[in-house]
C-alpha cells in the first residue's frame, strides 16, 4: 500500500502506491491504519489527498497541532508540489501554463472552461517519453480536484492509463506525486520521490528526463501573471 519515505516527530511522508485510496471507506481509512501500525502512531491526520490512481508523496500529521499547521500551509499555497505524468500524445504546446475554470461534466469527471473566474492554474514542462508518448513535469498553483488530469487532457495529451480522461489502457494510471517543498518550524524541507511502479517510467527517455528534473524547485518555471495570482 505504501513505502515510508521520511519520519519526523510531527509528521510522516509516505510514497503511496497506485490504486490505493486515501478516502474513508465505511468510516475507516485502511491506508492510514496500515501506516500507523508500522510506525506505532495511535492516530494520523491526512494533510492533503491524492487520487486513487496517483502514486507518490503523501504528507501525514502525527498530532493535531502539526496537522493544523501543515494544513494551513497547503491552504495558503505555501507548499510547492510537483507531479510527473506520462501522456499518450504530443501536446498542443510543450510547456507553459494551463488556466481555466473547472466545471462538472459527466459522471465523476470535470472539464476545463475558457472562463477564469476561479481558475485552476497549472505550470508544466514536457519532453519525449518514447513510443510517441510525452513526459510531463507539472506544478499545480491551485489545488482543484483532478486538476492535472484535466489540464493535460485540455492540451491534447490525456494521461496514459487514466480511465476517465485518458484514451490508452496501461498497467497503471501514469500520474505520480514527485516532489514536495515546504517550510516547517523555520526550516525549509524538500522531498523527492521518483516513481517506482509502472513499466513506462523505466524507458530511457524518462530516466534521462528525471536526471534533468532532479531539482524541480530550482527550475525556471513558466511565469504566472499577477492577475491570475490575485484571482486564484
């Protein structure tokens, strides 16, 4: 279900495996219970969420005070999050920002609108991933449901293995929470977790790109206009 990445007295960071849910099921959270059993914690607090198909870094609070502070960091956009994704096709643009309001579509899906009243904002780079696919490094400025999945679909490269927004079946949905950077008690912390599960991550093109993207917080990201920073 998970691999333990880092233990701090106030929080844990795990690598959640793909197809593991972080949501409550019959008022229980099997993932948190499994982590707590391994670490000896009586109770853990979910600070943020990942979709079931998404693997990667997940932050868990070990006490109420830490959970409140870390949750506030997310709410105030003081946490930098970085995601890797593999898309099925070459996108309409290789890098930039994707901006638009997100509205409900059919069933459990969302769609990106051209309006910008309360927009989702995603910065991204991309490069070749082999076999006509594309590897994306995404930095979501906002934190909307399915944001990255919808953003990549909107630029013409739905995520490989994504049963809702993709158009190619695979051994998993290829979205991974790759990096987290945040300040806690005056210390700047950075965590990186390369994807482990999924054969497409092992291509030569992807491995070469990850060598270039090993320090995502230092990259020259596409600029977000000040007008969007005020709106979002």
